[in-house]
C-alpha cells in the first residue's frame, strides 16, 4: 500500500475499499478488487475470473501494472 494514499480513520469506519492496480501501459485503465482497509483480498470470495485477474495483475506489478493502492469506495 502506498503510504501517501492511506485511508483516513473516518474512511476506514465508513465504507468499503478496493485494491487498484493501475495500468502502466494504458492510461485510465486499472484492475480493482474488493478488499479490507489494509488491502487484504479474500481470494475464496472472488470468482474464478476475478481471481485469475488478481493473480495476473499481482504477477505483473512493475511491468504492466503499478504497485497496488487501497482506495476507499464511497456510496453515491
């Protein structure tokens, strides 16, 4: 997790979070997965396709994807 983008304590208690892998190859593209405030993903709750995408992004950090960041998700 990037310390500059750490969720505030208010965000930790309010909402859900996602772990975002920003694409280094295509501006504006990213893969995002539901996680807890510390960036932990429950792999057992992901669909097979989402699990494969998560493992793919994690394996290609530094090549195709930036380091993942935990971001709060606010209800609209």
